[in-house]
C-alpha cells in the first residue's frame, strides 16, 4: 500500500505536487535521506527535511542564462527521467527560464518582472553562463545587456546560485584571451550570498541539494573559500576514485586503447586532472549513478576548477610541464655550451696569462748557488 | 590567483625558465671546468697505469673498508640519502612522466608506496646529516653557508613532495605548486652551488685517479 506524503492536503505546497505525481512518503524519505547524507547533515535531519520541503510553498526561481551553451540546463533537466531530482526541480516555481518557458518576447520579460515584484527579497536567482564586461552588445536578452539584467534581477533575490563553471568562474568564454571580458557572477555581485556550483556541466544533485537546504533551513549550505557547497566539493576526484589503488601501485594506462586501459588502470599519464579537481563525480556519479568520465575510460578534465581551460593541454599528465619542449632544452644546452666556450677562451687569455710565471736569468743563477 | 592558476604557472613559465637556467648553467660550468686547462706537466709519469682514472670513478663510489667504524653516521646516512634521492627522482611514476615529456626517455616506475617510504628514509637521513654536521666539530668547522643552502634546497622538494602526496599542510593543488616551486629553486641553484657535484663528481673522480696515478699512486 502506498502512503501519501503527509502535507498533501496543503494546496500549493511541494508535498501536494509530489503526491499528485504519485511519489510515496517512503520514496520521498529515501530521497531526503540520501540528500542529507550528501549534504553531510546528521541522519535525523532527513525527516525534518522531508517535512520542511513537503510543507514548503513552491519556491520562486528566476533562471538567467548568459554566455553559456545550455549544457547546464540539459544536465539538470534531462539527466535521467523521471527522477525525484527532476520532480523537485519541476516543483519549484520556475518563473523565468529561456529554454524551458513557453512564453517568449515581451511576455517572457514580463514574467520575470512580475516574479521579481511578487517575491521581492525572497526569490532564488539561478545564473548559468558568464557575463561579458566588454561591449554590452556581446550578449543581450530582449535588448538588455547581461550585466544590466543580472544587476536588476539580483537586487531583490534572497540568494544567488551560480550554476556551471561559466557562471562560477567565467568558464570557456573567460578563457584566454577572453575576447568578451567575461566574468563570473561572484565578481559582480558582492552584497548577496552567491553559491558556486561549478562543473561543465555541474552534477544535478548538487543543485537539488542546495535547493533542498534552502527550502528546509531557509539558508544556504556551508560553503568553502571558493563559495562551493563544502559537502560536494570537499574532496578531490582522485581521493574518491575507484582507480586510485592502481595509481598507488604505479599501474598506469599509457594510451586509451592499450592492455592497461582495458584492465581499468589509472589514467593519470593520459592527462587525468582528478588529483587537482574538487568535485563529487566519483561518489554521486552521473545518469542516475551509472558512471562518471573516469569510469567510462576518459581522464577527468577538471571542468569544475576555475580557469581549467587555461591550465595546460587536457591530455598532458599533471606532472608534465605545461609548455616545455625538448627543443627548448636543446636551445638552452646550445646557449650554455656557447657561453662555456666563450668563458674558456676568456679564461685562457686572461687567467692563464696572469698565472704565467716569467723566470729571469738572475733568478736561475741564484737558485744554482 | 587561485591554486590551479598557481599550479599552471609552476608547470608553465616558472618551470620553463628554471629548466633553461639549469641547462645553460650546467653546460656553461662543464665547458668552463673542462676548458680550464692546467699547466703542462713536463715531468715523467712515475707509473704507467692506463685506465686509473676510470677505475677511480668506480672505486671511490664504493665505501672504503673501515669507514663504517670511523664515520658510521656519514657512511650510513650518506648512502641512504643519495640512493633514496635517486630512487625518488627517477622511479616515481609522475617524475618519469615529467622526464619522458621533456626527453622522450621512458622506463618503469616503482609503486608509489615504496617510493613514499624511500622519501621518508631520505628526509630522515638528511635531518641526521644536518644534526651531525652541527654537532661534529670537524664537520662544523668545514661547513659554510653553501653547505647549508645545498642542504635546504635539497630537503625542500623531498618535504613538499611528501606533504603533497599525503595531502598535508595545504590542499593538494597548492601543495603541488609549492613542490614544483621548490624543485625550480633547486634547478636554478644546482649549477651554481655545491650541488653541481651531481654533474662534476664523475669528472673529478676521473681526474683525481688519473693525476694520482701519474704521481705514483695508481688505483
């Protein structure tokens, strides 16, 4: 027998929506238990979270997309269907989102203005994509520059979630030579709490976790120095990688199709950036816990780290120089040899001449005596 | 600048410059030493023992009988440190990868845990050697700033590498950057300090052996 979610009677709540979609209390509690575990909260918080979320009114969310590729939205909405993460995502009141909203043109912009007015100081602002600070015309929506739209919408937001590496750090648009002068949300907004959820794309459950935490406690989860939820970005991919024992044993794949790669050995030598990438891919995994890049045979590219595009070639091992070449060493050796020869020549001319002792006939005669 | 940017700088421009200064310095000093020239020795060699120089290169690399009793600390800690350092530098897989990327040379590494243990032994040996240098009156008298500098810049890469490997002190990305910077400091100073013995040691042993043989002390 299926037990409905407790607060199904309250109209307009998340619980009502979940109930209507046939989600049982047991399923919802299981989901909340895993969320509390991932957020590193005490186990007893699962029930509190379930209660709080199901009783919560649908949270107004405004989603702004700037210089981005929509990969973040794709990741969050089409990761696996239909998951509870999706349902939670559906059950927020997503008042503005280019890709998902039916309205267009002026109607779409009116929806954003209306949501800002109705939920002033309470709505959650989610941003994906970086903001160009060069020519305002580089990226506009309804004739409004990204910068102006962010500043206008951020003013009344309770908190801001920068989803994806572009919004969190500038990402691909911000990579050298950064033609649009792209910056992150955090670089422009200083007076509001900004949560960075980096990743290209980010793990869907991280966004769900932040939303759940906000709905339960009315506050943001604990963040690290870079503004990331500590519970998800506290450890490196390498530390949690199932291939780690091979690294410790010195067993490495030398190419993507050699015997070692087929045995599932460590991908460090193929450029895996797992040791310097802080994310939860190795534990939460992707596509409903199916796999993550390393498990499918490709090294981590470090997509959730700031400026990872400019951190050297993707397929160069972390222990290799970023740009050093053999020719560079050969050139240095040639210069050193030439300098050595020049010094030798100089030494022989000056020091040898100075050390040369001249002996006079008188001195020889004196010695004979 | 975030830790990854620092690491990119350490792996990029900083490493390139350090490597180039090191190579230029090594070549310059080798050419300078070889080309220095000596006064022509007009005397007749006392013994004619061909290959004396080459033999000395090997015989001086092995411990002399009785050394263990006379200088046990220098003897043991010296060997542990030197052999350990060679293993750590040339048999840790990421280090081999570094050398491979620059020279194309490649060989099999040892398990990381084994290299880790060797690194610990090398660090302990270095600390013992410093303590001995400070407490032994003869060694202390013979030591100058250059000796302590060489000791310091050799310890730093070992220590930072160990800390990075074990995720100690700072987070890994920052610690790895510090490790690379310490290696770069070592590379830059190597040709111009006593550390240059790593390149001149065989040359000087050969020369000593050859000259000793000429003077009647053949090896």
